[in-house]
């Protein structure tokens, strides 16, 4: 079973600890810093479209890309409810295609950690460089080894009215790989009968140190603008659990009044 197949319908319920609105304010602040106050923006690994919707409401023309059909179905429901003009594409970020260039690309909620090989991360960075306008930026976050190490080999469980889950985590520091088995119990049928169906998903993520990310950004032909402890103005520290990276397009020539 692919990641987020059965989890899609309840993903937002279990992600209510993420302050998407604060993250969006942070992202729009960064985008404006680089002169991007509107126009086309693409989100890689958009999931159920929570951030995509907020960026659209902030005035950006949004494209959302995700490999999970089920997650995109949830995103489409939000789109119909809000009336937002968002284009959703079912694509693997390792080979995503756009119809032209965009002013910026963003990726949040550790979507980039699902790229398990350096060559895959390099491929995505090269594609980003290709599809960005001259001087455009790619802003993405990553979980760090410090976060996976803190979670370690553990079991996390949570019970809610809309469903329950058991998260069995396994961190391999030598391979820098984090695997978690997600077992879901979701209600099915007549609520009065209190019937639940069991689902299981396996998720695998890789931690990348900042030096490796910078090297790959530059190898992809981009400019490494810098990194922060995610969604703050502070530089990453050894114990930072999530970092945010800014890479800028390099290689295309500006036209018109650009310099």
C-alpha cells in the first residue's frame, strides 16, 4: 500500500498540531523578500492542500503536485468548498512536469524526506531549477536526524472519535533512515454499530545533513541562499529538528527590465 492511501481521509485530523497559518505567513514573508508577491507558485508534496489553499488565499496562483491520488481527492474537496483556482497534478516529484516556469516552488511537512537517495534529491533540485523563473526560489523543509533520533525506536498511539492510530517508529542512524508503520482504525458503516476497519501503511524517510543539502543544491546548478531552523529567523543548530532551506534559480537570463 502506498503512503497516505488510507490515511488521506483523516490526515488533517491528526495534523491539527501544525500551525499552517503561521507557516504560511512565514513563507509569504520569505517570498516577498525575494520579490515574489504574486504569480505562479508550485507546491511539491501538497497533500490535502492545506498550505496550497492558504497560499492561494494570500494571492498566489497555485499549482499543487502530489503522488497520492487519495490525498489529492481531499485537496479537490477543499478547492470546491473554497472556490480557489488551484491546479492539482498527480505526479511523482522526482519526475514532475509543468507547462512553463513558475516564480517559486515550496515544499512543507517533510515531503522532501521521502526522497531516499541523494540522486533523487538532486533530480528534484535540478527539476526545480529548470522550472523556476530567472532568480526564482525553491523553499523546502526537512526533518533532521536529531528529530528522528529523539523519536527513536518507539510506539505512539492516539485515539480520537474520527479514528485511532498506532505509530511504530524505527530509526537507523547508520543508514539515516526512519521507518514507521502506521496502523489505522477508521470507522466504517453505521456509526451506531461502532465498526472499525484496520489499515496499515509503511512510511520511509531519510535524514539529510545540511552540508549534503548545500552540496546537492549547488550540484543542481542552484544558488544556496541559506537555511533556518524551520519557520524561525534563527540559524540551524545541532539539535534543530526541522530545517528550512532556500535555493535560488541560476542559469536563465532575465529579459526586459531585469538585470
